[in-house]
């Protein structure tokens, strides 16, 4: 029989991500960060069909870019 709890840790590392902006601005870095998520759960039955879980995302409160966009004047 396995324990009625589980614990998990998730690591997501983004490497070298950048964009090159004109008008003399040059290279703008967006990457080189790691996001850590942790979670835990408790199973209510032996068949492990009913679970109460808790998940904390971005444990260390990192600031990071999720996308790079660019606009132009019309």
C-alpha cells in the first residue's frame, strides 16, 4: 500500500531568449530564468480516486517574459 500523500516539484528553465530592437537600442534579453512550482496532495481513498491538492506556482516570485511582441505605427 502506498502513502496517502504525494509531493511534487517542477522546474522550468528558459535559456538565452532575446530580441534585437532597432533605433540604436540593440539586443534586449528576456531569458535565462528558472521558475519553480511545488505541489502536494492527499488521497481520501485507497483506490486513489479522490484527491485534494494544493499547488504553488512561481515559488520564488520571479519576473519573466511569457512572450515577445512588436508593434509598428500605421
